[in-house]
């Protein structure tokens, strides 16, 4: 009887070892990737830290829309942005536009509105151009990789860099403008070292 109990115990122990071996089988790998940087830089606006910069374009009459080379309404606050890039300590920081080719004109200076939506209620025949300044000589940025902020050095103790731009609705052919909602989004990258 003791022998049978002993054999039953050995059998249970063997089965338990096999079950444990199956429970610890390696089925995959988790990879952790990252980088440690010296500093953290961020975009800061009047309304606080921002991963998103909101630009109010306002209500613009179709006959107040110019072309990329001759924009209208670059002054007066509408379509302008003013924010800070803030770094805790010294860094080399830059900011670039990162528009996708499908959302840009062939020359990469105009952003499509409404992602090209042609449904009723959405504007047609217009885009948005972003400019370095507001005067008659204002130059439109390349929205695919243009430098909104060329690499700039922040002092060792840290600080902020002011960044400004102006945006305007533009149209290649004013006779093809249809009024409606005209919104768009443009990604950017902030790099620092």
C-alpha cells in the first residue's frame, strides 16, 4: 500500500514538473527602445504648454483671398501665431514643418483645407499658406520640411525662443473658390540636442 502511495506521489510530482515546464515556455520578446537627452524643450503659448498650436483664421470673404505670391490679410492678428519654445537648460533647438505630400500643393507651399473633402458645406478651391512675416515681401514656407525655427542655441541656463508666423487663405484661381468651412492641420517636429 505504501509503495502504491509512493508511486502515485512520484507520478503526481512528474506531472507537476511537466506542467510547470510548459508554463515557463518563452513565446516572445519585449523590446524597449528610447534615448536619454540632456534637456527637455517644449512649446509654450499664452494658454500654457501646447502640443497643438491653434491659429484662428477668422471669417474671410472670397474676394479677400490672394495667391501664394500675393497673399491678403497677413496683418491684423487673424492667421497669426506667437509662441515660445522653452528649454530648461542649454540646447540646440529647431522646429520644422512636417506636412504630408498628399495634403500639400505641388510646390509644397499650400496646405489643403478639410483634407480635400468636397462635401456640401466645405470650402473648395482654397488652401492655407504660412509665411515668415507679414509684409509685402513675406515668403511662404515649404510646408513639407521648412524651418519654422532654424537651429538656435539656448543659453546654458535655459530660456525661451520666440517663434512667430502668419497664415493666409490662398487660391490659385479666385473664380473657383466656393465658400464653406476651411480647416486644416499641419504637423511639426521639435528637435533639440
